[in-house]
């Protein structure tokens, strides 16, 4: 960082783009995604030196699970996670929220599809490197009991996003999990409602399911569920597989 003077705390987009040898459009894209925190002063964007250093440090740690997700997730986004074991599902949850924490987002853990209590979930997040208690104290992490109605998810998210828009303006990062069998018709309809809701909003939604739960679903249902999401994260003991769904354009 010796290109910049010691007193230069706020850097211009031109400065950062030149230093990283990328286009200004790339810097703006990272800022809009929340990956590189920016400030808007008048008509100009500025990046704090500390934010840039943190961004570069996180990029160097991309071998971590959260680092890999950081380069995969966007805002807005709607992804499905498939985990081989409950332990891996919790690691995926924690990494998802770590990415949201880095971007300054409001983190929401919806529970109801789990077998653990909130205290157990809190302990598991902590063991996976997510300081939930600190984030809760800061008002940046919430546990919310999931409602049964099909519109419950979108109604709650809409309210939370309205609250966040009046405070920080950052994205809401929401996580739902299925670790036990669910009604497939209800599950598909819930995801359809979320798919309509996520577009063009400051919202990132992850729905994760245990592999053994998904194995009991008909193959056609599995395919339908995956196509309702913009991306898929598949975590097993062997590693992480990330993919994006691209709809076919009309011929």
C-alpha cells in the first residue's frame, strides 16, 4: 500500500483501480456487491484504506470456506446449499454469515426446520468462527422463528428490509435450513415465492438442505428446486462445489 501517502485515508476509485490493475467498472461492481465497502461523498465514491487492506487480506485467504463463498455470492442472490452431514451444514451456515458480516449486512437465521435449540445453534456458530453473541449485541444478527404460512418468509423479510433501509442501507442476509423431512409442495411453493421476492432487492437468501433429506425427494423435484435458485453450493467431506444456473434465452 506504499503507493498512497500515510495521510491518505480515503482513496478514489481511480486510485484503487490503478493499484489493483483492474477497471473502474470492476471497483464499482465490488462496491455495489458489498464486497468492497465504499462511501459516497457528493458525487464521488471513496474507499477507506483500511477497507481496501481488509478486502485484499480476505482475498488472500480465499482457500477458506468463507473466502470461496465470498467470490461466489452476489447481492441480490438466492442460492441453495446441499450438505453431506449436519456438521457440514452448520459450517456452510457460518461461512455464509461470515460473508454477510464482512459486507456489513443484517444477518438473519430463521429456525424451525432444525432439531437444535437456539442456544445449540448459537454454540455451533461460535465453534465455526462466527461471533454470534457480539453480532447480536451490535444488532446485526437475529434468530427468528419461522412462520408456517407460505407468505410468512417474504412478509418477514420485507419488514426487515424496510427497517434496514432506514438505518445502514446494507443488504439482509437470510438463512433457512431443512434438516428434517418437509412437505415438498409447501417447500416448492415457499421457494417460488422467495424467487419472485429476491430480484432487485438488497437481499441474499440461502436455503440449505441435508443430502439425506434431498435423497428422498423424486429426481424431478430435486431438479425443479435447483432451477428455482441462482446458484448451488454442494459441501461434502471431499470439498465444495459451486455452480450457477443460467436460464436459456429464447431462440
